[in-house]
C-alpha cells in the first residue's frame, strides 16, 4: 500500500533511515560524548536484533514471564449501548505489571545485559514504565534508578510502592512542574554521568536515535498479535484502530500491525482542561516543529521557544512533544490525530468499568473515550482499541478528585 508517496510494503525497512530520521523528524541531537553512547547502543541493538539466540530468549520471556499473547475482548455491552458499531480492546492491561511497558523494558534490559551494563536508568510519569523497568531489572539482576516528578509521585503512590518493593531506587524530581518532562531531564542528566556503566531505557518512542526505533520494534508485538487475533475472531480487519498518544509507545505498537492495511488509524491526545496553552498536552494538534530531549519532532512551545508547560489528568500523557514517528505519520496523514478532554476521559473510565468489568488506566481511557465518540459517528463497522494499561494505579486519585460516579 502506498500513501502520499510512502510505500508501506517496505516502510519498516526504510524508516527510520541510518541517521534515525523519519522524514525530517528524529535524529540524535546530543553532545559528542553522549553521541558515542547512542552509537554503542545502536550497534549492539543492530547486532542482537538479528540474533536467533536473542529473539528466542525474548520470545520465551514474553510467553513464560509476561503472559503473552494478551487477548482481545469484545465489548459487547458497551457496543450494544452505543448502537451497531462493535468495539474491541487489545488487553495490554493483562500483560505482566499491568501495561504495555514491559514489552520494551524486557528487551532493553536484555540489551543492557548483552552490553555488560550494571544499571538501568529511566524516567516515569504514570509509573507503569518505572514498574516495568524495575521488574526487568529484578529479573536480570541489574541496578535500577527511576526518576519521577513530585506531582506524579503523589498521584501514583501504588506504583511508587511497587517500584520500591521490586528494588528500584525512586528519585524524586522537584524542578519545574515536577512531572514527566522534568523526570526525563533528570534521567538524561544522570545518564550523561553514568553511561559507561548504565543504559538509559527510554519509556516511549522518544529520545535520540536508536530509541524511537528500538521501542517501536519491541512494542510491535502488540500490533502483530492484534492483527492476527482480530482476523481470527471476525474474519476481517477492523474498520478503525485507536490508541492514546503521549510519547506514543503503545500507539506505535498497535499501529505497526495495521499501517499497510486499508484501516483508519487514530491517535488520541489529551485535551485536558481545554485549548489554552498549559491546559493540555496535545502537541501534534497544537504544536510546531522543535527539538527537545535529543530528537526533532512536533512540540508545544512557549513564547520563548522552549517547551511549554503541559497538563493532563493522565500522568503518562503530560509530555510537551510526541515521538518523531508520530510526527511523520501525522504529516503524511496516514494516522489521524485528535483529542479528548478530561471529562470525556473520566466518563469513559467509569463507563468501561461498569459495563464491562474492566478498570482502565486513565491514559487508556482517553482511547476508549474517543472510540465511543467515533462509534457514534460511524454508525456501523468495528473499532479496535489498544487498552494499554489497567487502572489500579489511578483508583485512589480518581476517587479523591472525582468521587464515584
């Protein structure tokens, strides 16, 4: 399939290119010293990703430790309430640790072990990436430092406790807005100091090359499974695929299975409290080209050209940019990016919980909210949503802020 001049039959062979660019987005805008570290990671990854031993070990881990493949569930009661459109969800909430994040964390930790590193370093917002990396570190016997903003530590207390129980060192970040961007800043600074003995395991399809590509590749298992499962269940492809987008790892995971198919694909960003800068984190909808954290993408900027303050009810989505591959797919028009606000998200959180017995992560509830809106517009057909995580981590915050609806 060709779309706006890009041949999706060979897409994954051509994007990113050798310098890590998806069109004009991506690259590695880092110091010369850190560039050497990135090149070392890229060389190691390109070596082991073709190794039968590495692939076999990763497959064994996914099956015997993570519990993959995760299933697809038909949301029959929700679908019937909305009309004729049938909604399905890919159950990444049933992946070990409760979200999609372990898919790339086990791969990154296995890579660290191959490279002889002693420590893994990461940032986390909602805490799912931190929990997943702490789990991977425990599995492989690695030290683990997780940087997390003060605001998110308060919102995500259950995940903070889980990280500590797993043996991770949770480092509180008190600068700036004390959320995900500041956690990334702090983790990068630590990695610059420790890169000889550590590897920075980025939590999304972000950062300098090779991380956007590596994380996408590890997450592509979601899309590969989902496509095969959906066709097996229904005999056809879904009409639409929907996933939430912050940095964008869960979205790229499921999108990768359908980019070369005649399927509408939707990425859902957080509109938060509204369209005013500082009230949302919808970078692809309202942002412009810019470089941060070592990569070029579409980002939200203040008047000074620096990353703007952002907000979302979901700690995992409040980031002022998005992965460079998302920016590329946005410009191509292959993926349609839209928004839902906090209220729509919380309504969907309770709707899914009450009608289907599935409590979603607030991040995932953004995708469910959009699927509900989309179903009302479509009138007929099918929608596959990536339910990227479960809501255990969010329940105390939801009850405190919104009560029980």
